């Protein structure tokens, strides 16, 4: 089996990334701790800069997300991934894959990074622009048995939590349990 790479190919002046629809590497969902809940660990070594898996779920508009959040009320568990700079989100609350159980790690200590990838569709009269897809890519070599994690608050490939003086806005998800030296104590 050959892993999907983060290599890009220029086709007709459009950048297309290879991306799978599930996990490219064997992983396991397990109960990490009472504080963290479920987690995901690698069951094999994963080289740096490889697409580990797609963050899969129901693609919804930001308007629909707002409606769902109002219905759910304040909930300490969220499986929603907003697509940066777009009017879409991926809600893995009811439909998703193992990626929804990957926990947060503050700063640059995570072994994964989230990347937006353009979704493609077949050309033709009914083709339309689709929302981006989200891939979780290995930030470094990950060894079998390592717990997977990434920074939930990265924006434009910059960690907005690395500046301890930064003012973060928006609802806090809850207390952070990452134990990173860069921990902000809260997840936004």
C-alpha cells in the first residue's frame, strides 16, 4: 500500500492535492483518560508530511451550524471543524470517522496539522464548486503507539495560541488537558 503524499500537482493552473476518503495508515480509537475522553493512536509508523486521514463529517453551511449550536446549547464536546475563510463547516457529531476523536495540543507540539484541500468534481454541465476538504497531515514522523493530536486553533497555518498575550475571541470549548509547555489552559 502506498500512502497519499502532500505533494501537489498543477493541472490547468489549478492546484490539486491527493487525498483519501479514510485513513491512509492504521489507527486505533481508544479511551485516553477521564479528562481527555477518547483519543486516537497510530498502529504503524507514519512518515513526516503524509496525509494520515481526512476529517470526515457532514458538510453544512455556517447558518446551519449556528442553528445546530443553538439547539445543542452549551456542549463541552464538539466535533465541528470550520473550514478556514469559507462559509462551510464539517460536523462529525453524527457522521464521521476516527478523526473526530483526535485530541487538541496547544502550540506547535501536535504531531498532526490540519490542511484545507480543494474538493474536486467531475467536469460537466452540472459541476459546481464544492467546499474544501480537510486533511490531517503528519507534522513529523509519528511512531507506532504515539497518540495523535493537533492544534485546534491554528489559523492560516499560524498558531494563534503561541502568543501568550494574544486575545482569543469566540466561545471556549473548555479546559485544555494537553499538558504541553505551550498550553493556554482553554480550548477555543
